[in-house]
C-alpha cells in the first residue's frame, strides 16, 4: 500500500467523515465521500486521456472545484502536477512548460488562447479542456468524465516521502522563473505544522482566495484543510466585498489575506461580519495596521508569518500568546523547522544581530528543478539560504529585517528585477537598464526601470512599455520608466541599485 501519497487522505476521510462537507465552490457542495468519488472519476478520465505516472502535467485555471479534483487526481495517478500562474504572458508559460518538460496541460476557457499558444510552441502530448473551449488536438474533460462507469475506482499510486508531488514555478531573484520541488514528505511536514499551529479541527471552514498556483493558496493551510477533516471554501475573487460576503455566508473560520485585500476590507462600510473568524493570516503589513485590524476584530487571532515557496509555505507563524507582546515579529519556528541567522562567513550571530536567514527541516524543498547552479547557490551544509535578512530575539522569535535585494513584491506576487531587465534589454532602443521596486499605495511595490538609450527617442518610454506588455505578465510591466544618461556603478562596473534606491528616497 502507498505510504505517503496525499490522496490517501481522501480515502480515510471518506470512511470517517463520509457525510461531512469537504468542499464548497459557489453553489457546488461535496461531502468527503463525494469528493473522493470525484477524484476517482477525474483520475480515470485523465488516465484515459493519456496521462501516466511519468508525466508532468500543467494546470491552468482559476480557483474552482475542478482544479481541486484535478490536482488530487494527478496525485492519485502518481503524475507530477505543475500549477501554472495564469497571470503570466504566453511566452513565459511556454518557457516554463519547456523547462519543466511538461507533457500534459489542463486548462480553463479563460486561458484558451494561452493553451493554443503553448500547444504550438511546446511538446505537449495531452491537452484537456476543462470547459467548452477545445483547441485543436485537445479533448473535453466533460466527455472523458461521461465515459467513466458508475463507481469507478483508481488505486492511489505508491509514493515515498522523497518522491516529487509537484513543481511550483516562482520568480525568485533570477532572470527566469525557477521550479521549486515539493515532495510528498514536504506536504506531510507542512500539513502537520498547519494543523498544530492553526489548531485546525473538522469544525473549521477555510476560505481559499489566494490562487491555487501560489503556495499560500495550496498550503496555508490549503490542502491541510482535508487532513483536518474541515471544509474548504473556494473563491476566484480577490475583491474585498466578495470576500466579506462569503466569510459571512459560509461562516468562515480562517483565511489568508493579501495586504491589498486587507486594506480594502478595512475600508468597507458597514464593517464586515467576521464574527465566525478565528484567525487571519497575512504578512508584510506594518504593526499599526495590525493594531487597527485587532481593534476592528478583537476576537480574531492575527498571524504574521515568514515563508516562501521553497519552505512549502511558512517557517513560522506568530502564536496567539505573543501576538501583542511581540508585535512585528514573524513568530517562532514550526515544529521540525530550524532557523538560524548567520553572517557573511556563514557563522551564527548572537540574538538581536541581523544576518541572513537560513532554514532547515522537513518542510524545506530539496531543490530547484533542472537548476543545479541555483541549488549550489542556495544550499550549504544542509541549510537553505533564503537570502533574506532577519534577526532572532532571545526567545527564538524571528524578526524580518529586509528582503532580498532585487526581489520586488507587488500585490502578493514576486517579481524578479533581472527578469524585467532581460526583456527590456531586448528592445533595440535600449543600451542599458536597471529595475528596482518603488513604493505603491495599492500594490506595496511596483517596478521602476532606469533606461539608457542607444539614441534619443521622444517616445522611448511608451515603446518600451508596449514591448514589456508583449513579453511579460501585466503586473511585471514597470509602472515607471525613466530615461537616464548613466547608471551608478562600483569599481567593478556593477550597477549599484542601492544608489538608485537612495535616489528614490528609499534609503
């Protein structure tokens, strides 16, 4: 029998909690028995479409029940799932599909054009249309499901803890997205931590508004909801009024909120009905904002966190006992997670002294897919080097100090400055370029590009912006493009982005 396959959880819950509500998607509701049966049907359908245990399969869709069925079905079959960021440009999707070696694609109607583009430019073998828009060579999921006999069962593929469950591509700090490997063991460690840290029970009703291509949608607590026997409620909307309505109607007990959604919720009049909510999980907001949230919802546990895709979500959550006394801290490490702060020579520093945050434990990804250089750069002596700066206090609580230099965090998404620079540098008018993040009232940060032109061109900024729109996801396109005569450099000729930040008043 399989030992580590996550989909086994559904078999157990279908026995123990057959009639309890497992999943809600708008008007659609599934008990645990029904969820397990749907995963069997979808696994059989995808198997009939040609998906095998050796395949990597991309999923391109919004937060729907079908997305959940497909992710769990891929696990049941033993294939590797690759949730794809639907905000990316088709050229970026094609790069990821080619780099990963994805052979199957499951897509929603909204992304028909993207599916058509990647089908032409990659080596896809199996393409499944989740809804009605069927591109050439694809099969319709509805037809595959209709062909399954009543009560069809598919055995859970046998998996060990070191086997790969999925890849999540993240922008990181390099010019190309990197595929973060999540093993079945990573999932087990994270789900155990989520149950302990969030005190999840079968009475919980967890709202998933973060996209399911993002680690916060999948794993905070995400799939751990099913391990607890609780109810997952999906929403594809990021609008504060929609979130507030669903929280009230579905009696949500816990949710993750991106900063901009949190800010919008706080502006709603009348105040949202959050009486059922036990906890709110968010990161990157100022202590005063946290105080305002607590004044609005005094009964709600407000949880800060330090996490990243490479850590299968968080390394720590702020506990309820210290959310006031250690306001501004990210919390103490999860069970099974070790955090250390080191100097430039990789030596541990005393409490209170800032340094690089390094992490080890069962939640830490074993590495990046097909990127040995990145693996060498970020791993040392069993530790994962985050590149972020923080400090530990005397009690072992982590305090975040500064982010990785070239990573721009905009609206909950990571943007690699190097990736934007690579695209801009391809424009024939551009001689040199440097990109940094600058503050933005709504999105926290947005990219700003400093460009040296090969020759004067009055419309250069607009032409470069159009070029970016044709090659990058919209959220990566610089909001500001400034033409300059020179870029600040050190003696070795390296561009000093610190000087550019100082010029923008960012210290």
